[in-house]
C-alpha cells in the first residue's frame, strides 16, 4: 500500500474505524477519505455508488456496521440484519464497480457456531447453529465475508476479510444498555466507586470465557493484512488467550480501584459459553498482538476519565 494511495475508512467515527485512522496516520498515510454516517448513508445504494464514482479510493477498510452487546443484538434484531446487509453489500459492490485495488471487510467472531469446537478455526464456519441472541448480526457478517470471497472468485478482485475477537479501547461505547461487556463494566465500576456503592452487578454467571483484543492492536493487524495478505479465505484476528467474565470483572475492579463486592445476576443471559479464536493463520503470516489485557484496560480507563463528558453513552 503506497503511502500516497487514497484510502477510504468506512466507519471512521466508530471504535475500529477510529483506531484504523490513528494507525494509518501514524504510519504515514495522509490521503484518507472519511465520511460520517450523516454525510454518507451506507445503506443507500445510490449514495454509495455516487461516492465511489467521485472519490475513486484505491483501498477500502470496511469497518462500518451497526453494533452492540447482547441486549442490543437481541432487541433490534431486524435492524442488525438489514442495516449490516445493506452497508456491506453496497460498499463491496461499489468497490468492485469502481475498481478499488483492495478491500478489507471486518467481521466478528460471533459468526462461529454457538457450541463450536475450541479454539475456533476458520474452517469451522457454518458447521453448527449460531448463538440465538446475536444470530441476525452473525448472519449479516457471514454474508459479508461470503460476498468478498465470491467477488474474488467471480471477478478476480482482491477483497479480503478479517474476523476479530471481542474488541475494546479508545472511543468505545460505554452505554450500559447497548455496550459490550468490558466498557460496560468499566463504567459500572467507575460509577460505583464515585457513589460508594457496596456492590456491582455483573450479568450472567461470570463463567463464560472470552478473548479480548485492544482495538489499536486490531488496527495494526488490519494494516498488516492489507499489506501482506491476499487470500480469499478470511483470517481470525485475536490474542489466542481467554479469561472468564469473572476474571475480567476482577481485573477491571483493580484498575478502577473499586473496593466493593461483585454480584452475579444469573437471571441475565450468558451468551456463548466460550469464544476463543485459533489465530495460527495470522501468526504464521507474521503478526501477534502486543497489548496485555490489563494494560489495555488501563489505557481504556484513562481515556474514559479524560473524555467522560463527550464520549458516547
């Protein structure tokens, strides 16, 4: 990827897109094309095609998506399916029509079956039933990676896909109703500390195992893949390490400095019991994550403290 190439980052205001923009700028890429969702509705096919015709980007990072945690996925099921299908289909098709040199589509590890063998290898896709609470989102992401795969096969384009594990970091969503578990717990512990609350409630049993990747590590991996990976098969992106939700909560408790007790609300859903990616395909290509979970949580909490008045809640 030439440093003067025109690079379009779809979803640059989000958690992942923002990290990609930071990483690109740090690596000397200055010719970036950015549009907010208000400026360009990626669900609108004509608007997307007009944008590509006018801007003619050389490279595309497709990080735009409608995202959320268990509650949001389970509540807005139709929106999560429709919006994500439209976004990816419009961007991928317009990238093909207007001869983008390379596109990277960003998926999610929720594409794997609920009871998938662990660690999850790329070959395990579509070998079992999906987790019901996020099935619409997972189906949309599977459709996106299959679009990339089959545009490559039929048209000879260079469209690749990366499937990251659970992400967190700078510019995360800390809304207690719609966020993912890690930023939600950061906010819960911080507010409990301020209010001197005796307990913090954590959804579920605390037993599910999860893998967490600091978002700036993901951005580094995506640029690495854009520069070094040209296969039609998608590639997992993660740390290859997992912790229980209880261990995660205890780590966040230490970082925030909250001295109360944890209460696990077992009436709330746990979601998938375990989600660990097999990242051997990526490590064989030459990339590994650099940020430990505690270090990443410390960076995220520091950012949260500095941006509390302006962050998405």
